[in-house]
C-alpha cells in the first residue's frame, strides 16, 4: 500500500470587508509565515513581520482585521 501524505497549503487567505484579501504565506516548508495584501500595502506594524506558526500568523491577521473594523466603525459614526 502506498503512503499518502497531504501537503498543507502554503497560503491561507482572509477576505476583508472591502473586498481585498489578506494572505498568510509560508515561505518554504520550514520557513516563516508572512502576511501580505492582495491590493495595497500592509500597515507599518505588520510590514516585515514573520511568524513561526499558523496560530501566530492568524492572531496577527485577526488583530489587523479587528483594527480595520474599529476604524470603519469610527468613520461611519461621523
């Protein structure tokens, strides 16, 4: 019987409320995970950052998504 190994995805994507996509990409099989936007640039706080696990990268992505939501909410109040 052949051994079957599932290769995990190198990229995970989170769709943002504005239609843009936040990508989390593993740079190599043992490498760090970096964040990038499909369109535009990341805020300075996330530029150049890299994460050693998907959990850490997802926490950073969630924090970014939550901060965007609070800014949008603030703008809508005005």
